[in-house]
C-alpha cells in the first residue's frame, strides 16, 4: 500500500508505483527489481563490515541509496513531505531532521550498539527494539523504510556476532506480527517488537 502525502508525491498517477528512472509501471516488475537490488545491498554491506564501521545517519542513508539509487532519485535522501499510511501519521517532515539528529545522538551514546558480543541477548533485543521503533515512527525516507531499517539492524546484529534477525515466524499475512509491532511503536510500545527481535536473534556459527 502506498503512502499518502499532503503535497505532490512520488507515484505515477492512480498507481502504487513510485516514479522510477527505468519507467517501470508494472507493480510485479518493480517489486522484483527492488528485491534483487536489496539482496545485492545485503551482500555488499555484509562484506564490508569491520571494526571501523559507524552505524550513524550516513550509514543508514548509504544503505538506502546503495539499494535504490538505480531506481529512484530520492534514494538515500530524507523525505521533505508529510506521509501517512491508513490511520498512521509519521513524523512531520518539518521536524524530521531534528528528530533524526536527536535519535542518533542517543544511539551514539549507546556506542551504536557495537558492544553487545558478550552481553545478555535480552538486553541487546531491548536496545534494537527501542531504536527500531524510533526509526519506524520517524519513517525518514519516502519509501522502503521497513526493509532499510531491518537491514540496518541486521548489520548491527552481524557486527555483534549474530546472524541476520530471523523474522520468518511472524507470518506472511497483511496484518502480521511485525506490522502489529510497528503500529505499537507509534505509541511508544516496544514490547511486541522486542519479543520478535529476541526470538529472531541467533548467534552466528
């Protein structure tokens, strides 16, 4: 489902398909392209994880840009429009950058979660859930926020010696557990998200 905006937006008229550099107007085709680009992004950023990685705003933007710059002119850029989905209204664009700066300042004080190799997994899950909920509520990009946020924290998990967070048990229905958890994030309730993260965190082999 597409987002709605208070001003001009990014979709082809009367479609859910964002205007793209390839002129693709078929939903199945654009979806497949996004998946393939995202898989390559996982490979690239996984291969380049090292001790010097800083999980800051630039890193988040770089993930989004690397994944989608071949398709979308707004890849890697924070949105400048207000957006909503169903009854959910995300952070107003006028406040977005200040809110992102504040969140990442807090994230920096938490050492970008780079020191959880030998700490309890429950504590790690709590931290990931909290910051994931913050980013979901902010929804910094025009589109493809959920996948980018999950990728971001997958890289944080791998850095700390875990595998990618496993979401396979949350269900594949439209109103699955992750979507429910994301909705609760909007009211500051991270408990369901923590349960999902905790269940999905497995130490790497």
